[in-house]
């Protein structure tokens, strides 16, 4: 699966052979160091271990490295033993649950559990209406209660064709996250969307590690983040005297009568000081 964690893929292989992960690696001549579990840690393989895994999987190594972004090819290609080690990940680097129906399809019905390293453009599965925006979620969120999320996914795909897509997305997400955390501009809309998602996903309220507002934050702000990113990507690079005009345009795109004229608002700061 595209973007899958190496540990997730290797665990699925082990499950196929009805082995534990250490047993599978040992049977293929790979020495495992340290201990770890998904999603808090990822499995890193050196070059020889990655080659052993490719042979076991009957998949060319270049194909595996394209699908598994953390399949680190460490160490020399020759003269070193095949080894794997667990590496603890910071929260923002941890993988999240993949769409259960996509996983079941890719595994030919063997399992519905896989973990993928999140990419902004893969925040949700529009086909099966599932998402897992936070690694602390062990169950995906059903998104059918908020159909605007699917529309946001399509908006995001169109954004990716723009030359400034990455910069615009990074800026837009930082801005909407700040608005969300400080309850600015779109608070009522976001509260309503969060309530709908919580009603459709009762498990959000029973995850003890964090509140639903935090666990679902990236999903709740997704439509407005995608809209703002497209607007930022399309703005001409002009001096700050056009800031008020740009703010009015963006307000209309977001379906707001206006954006509060606050000198410290992150969008105003971005438009005034960051554009080149």
C-alpha cells in the first residue's frame, strides 16, 4: 500500500505465514535489534535486510522502496549482515490507520489493519469515507456525516497541480490550525462539523489519550484548509498594500462576510510579510 509503514507491511507478511514479526525476520536471516510497536515506532532495515525482505515478498526492491517511504537503506550493500532495528518516532512522524476497506482489498481479505505514514493529500479515503487524522486513533473515523470532506479532497487534488501547492498548503494549514486552537472566524462551523463526526463515531469520545477536538482537528479544518490553500496559491505576488483586497477575496471563498481586521491574525501576517 502506498505510504505504508515498513513495520505494518512486514507484520502483514508475518500474519500471512502465521508467525510473529521476530520469527519472520529470523527465518529470512534478518537480525532484529531493540523492541517497538506501531505506531510509536518504525522498523528500519539496512540494505541487505531490505533485499532479503524483497526476496521474501517476491517484489523488486525498487518497488518496495517506492511504496514504503521509511524503508531506510542503511549500511553498505556488501559485507554487512542483514539487520533491522526499531526506531521510536515523534508524534508528528507516526503512521496512522489506513482505510480498513482499502486494506482488506489489498490484503485479499486477510486483514483490515494497516498503518500508513500520513500525507496531506491522503488525509482521507474519499471512496470509502474513512480517515484517521491522528496516530492515537486505533479505529478510523467514518466521514459520511460530513460530505464536504470529500469535496475538500477533490479540491486538494486540484491544488496539487499548482507550482506553489506545497508552500500554499503548509501556510494554509498553519493558519487554520491557529484559528481552530484560538477559536477564530470559523468556530461555529467547526464545532458543528465536529459534533456530526462525534455522533457518527462514538469511539472518538472514548479515546483516553486526547479529546475529540484534538484527535479530529486536521479533519475538521480540512475543507477550509484546502480552500484557503487554493486561494493562497492563486494570489499574485504583490506588495502588502493589497492585503485588504486579498482578505476580502479569501473571506468570500470561505463563505464568510468578512475576516476580522486584527493585526496579529496569522492570515494578515502571512499576506503582509511572507509574500514575495
